[in-house]
């Protein structure tokens, strides 16, 4: 007795589709670029790297806890966190570019307050801007509805109530 196997299409089942993945070269290439940027910053600009490590903690946390696939929380928090660190990086770059000066900058509690305060502003922006956009869109649509209702009333006055009845039926 010979055993025969049937394919999925012969059994009436739908064949499985393989998940689409992005081209491997692009993803690996981008990861390699990021890795090279981090390595070169560590080698050639260690004082700046120290400040960037402190400033990159809030966006990393936001990236890992954000469930959205676009990671908008990480973008908002990261942008403002790095903007909070930028004055200290520029001060370090333009004045004394030493590890000692970077450690002195990081030893100042106001530095941490500015960097993490900016990151907190990023979280505030992430949570409040959708609400503000919703309120704005609701108010503008309500205003547009009121304008259209006034125009409809003007048309009914000009053409009679028959135009309002036919508009409601359609």
C-alpha cells in the first residue's frame, strides 16, 4: 500500500502565504549606518556621546513602551529630549571639549532637569496634541455645519419650503 500525499490546493485548503518582509539589504544597511555613527561618536566625540547617552534614555523608554507601529511617542520625546541636550552639547563643543567638562555638565542637576524636562514636554505634546486637534476639528466642523444650515434656511426662504422637503427625502 503506497502512501500518497496531497498538496494544500488538492485538499481544498488555501495555500499559506509567506509574510512580506522588507528587503534585507535596506534594513541591515540602516542598522549598519546607525552602528557606525554610534561607534564613530564614541571614538571621536566621547564627551558628546556621554551627554547623548543621558539624553537618549527617555526616547528609548518611549520606543519600547509605545504600542503604535510608527512610534510617535519616541519621535516626540526623542526630538525634545535631544533639543534639551543641545545647549550643553554646543557649550561643550565650542568651549572645552574634554571628558572632564562633560562629566561636570552631567554632575549639574539643572542639566538633568532641562534634558528630562524637555522629554516630559515631549510626552505632554504626544498626549495633548491629538486632543487639541480633535477639539479644533470638532469646532471647525460645527462652525461649518452652522454656516450650511443658515445657507439652507436662506434657500428655503427664497425658494419656498418645497426645496427643503425634497432635500430631506433624497
